[in-house]
C-alpha cells in the first residue's frame, strides 16, 4: 500500500503535491486540536468534561474522514 502511494505521489504534478501536503497538514492540525481539547487541563473555554470529549471526538472524527479522503484519492 505504501509503495502504491509513493508511486502515485511521484506521478502528481507540483500543484497536486502541494495540495496533498496541505491536506496532510490540516489532517494533523484537526487531530492534534481534538487531542488538545480532550486532554488539556486549563482549557480556556468553560466547558464540562462531557462536552469537551464530544467536541474533541468530533474533531478527531473529522480528521479521520479527511485522512481517508487523502488515502483513497487515486487521481
């Protein structure tokens, strides 16, 4: 699978590689932000723990959907 991804990456134009990089960057951003919301002790917004877990889980779920869209993109 990784070999297929690497070959597909080499076929992409410079613009497509840049967009792939931006997609991976935002996947990581949403994933880390979700973890921060869940595990940060001094969270600046006043939310109870249940709401924080739900919001963090929503952000992590969105990050995983973005990741699956990146992986399944065969163009």
